[in-house]
C-alpha cells in the first residue's frame, strides 16, 4: 500500500493568514475560543461570499506552537470550502496533518471549535430580521 | 534509624503542616519548607549509604514540589480541586466567556507589540490587579465549598498566569 507521509508542514515556523478581518462586516464570521487547561486563546475569522463560499480566513492565536500551527492550517483548509463543508473539518484531520503528539491533541480540538464558532457567528449574522407575519386574506 | 523513602501519594498540605484550605499562611509555609529542607537535604546525607542519599534526594524534591504547588494560588487551587476529586476545566471556552476571552486577547495583543518600558509596566500592573481579584474570588468560592465556581475561576487564572509568564520573558533583556 501507499506509505502514509506525515507532511511536516511549516505552519509552526511560517504560519499563514495571521491577522484580522473586519468583524463588523456582515459576511465575516468571528470565532473566539480558549483552552482553559493551558490558557491558549484563538481567534479565527472567515469571509464568506454571496454563494456561501469561504473566500478568506485569518487567525490570531496566543499559545503554544501546536495551537498556532493548528489554527494556521485551519485557515488554509476553510478557504474555498462552503460553510457546510468547513463544518465537517475534524480535529483528528488537523492533528494527523500536523503529526501532533498526544499531549497536543487538544490544540487541534481548539482549532475545530474555532472554525465552528466563526461559522456559527456568520450564520447568526445572516438571520433575516423578524418581520410581522402576513395576515392571511 | 536509616532514612526511609517518602510514602506513596503524599498529601502536600499535610507534608507542609498546612490546613487543607485555599487560605494559606505563606510565612508559615516558608518556615516549614526551610526546616524540612534542613532535615532532609542531600548535603546532610553525604556520608550515608547510597540508598539513603537517594531517599534524601526524593524527600528534598518532594518538599520543593509541595512548596511550589502550595505557594502559588493557581497551583494550590488546582491541587485542592484534585484532592476533592474535581477535574480542572477541559472544555473549550467560547460563547459564554466571550467578554473575558476578548479581554485576554487584547492584553495579549498589547504585549505582542514592541513597546517601551512604561507600557509594559502598565500591562504588568493590570495583570497583577486581575490576578489579585481572581484570587479573592477563588478564596471566597472555596470558603463556601463552591468547587464548580472555583474551577471556573481557576481556569481564568490560567490565562492570566500565561500572560504573566509572557511579560516576564519580555522583561528579560535580550
């Protein structure tokens, strides 16, 4: 069978997509999560186009290298996906891609939670305003 | 009369002759630490058989660990939770804690900017004040036996402990 290559991506050394998007923009979802056991904080933002596709993503993470790498990878992975596709990203995939050791698995979980929080925020912002129910004739 | 090894799973509070409580007399702890180290320090066992020398190292290590754990409010609180069978917080903090996490994020961002000594001192003061507030709240929570509240507050303290470490690293001249 095929050898499983562990891609030691340099998300640790050269994280991608560090920064911020305009949290007040209607098509931007912001997720802010924390890991109480280690005190890491992670902010992940997505910009979604009118077709429901994620066109941009940024993150800011204060924590260990594995947390930074996990969120960097997460922003790479959500780009180009629809909101529903991005919701399917699992922490186990992130951990596998980064070859995270067992003690750092919670970092990938944090990244998964950050993605979900950002997408939930985006969806909330898209909720149409409640209108008066139309009276039936 | 030969030195014996430390017992299994020692109670660090008992070892340091302190009540099993979040309230702690730091001076009493320090006195106890010094007197225990005087008794078991490996330097005093230099002429003893190797086994006893080894045991004295174990005792000395254990006393160091107990002292460090009990002296620091965060580690003391977490240890107390452990003794009471309460796991420290593991679940990701999100929506409910949004205001708190935003604050932590902002302080982290301020720390990350290259700054002058004055603004570093401002941040240091802010962190200290927050830690003192939280320590008071944790004390109150333990006093009324509200372990779940103590657990939540100790989780917040962890974020500030990290900030404190980062700030210390910033202050070390490169």
